[in-house]
C-alpha cells in the first residue's frame, strides 16, 4: 500500500470540507425553517435562508464534482 502524497491529503481535506459544509448547511437550514415558523417570520426572510442553503449546496456539489474528476472517476 502506498503512502498518501500531498495531492491525496489536499483532496481529503477538500472532501472533509465539502462534507462539513453539506451537513452544517442542512442543520442550519432546518433550524432556520423551524425558528422562522416559531417566530412568524415573513416568507421573504425564510426564502433568503433557502437561497443561502442552495448556494452552499451548489458550492459543495462543485467541489465534490471537481474531486471526482481529479481522481479520474468513471
């Protein structure tokens, strides 16, 4: 078994960051939805949280796709 080189470590760090962003975004988005319902926020404020969550998920998707392409994914 070969030892991981610097590229492998960098890819691992990027993958962990993407996973953390996905999990954190989901938790924060769910919390914002619940809090908005409890506090009676207007729909436009809750929709703002939806857009922020979509942007974070899009970023994580792009990072994941780049990692897959760099690995030579099929």
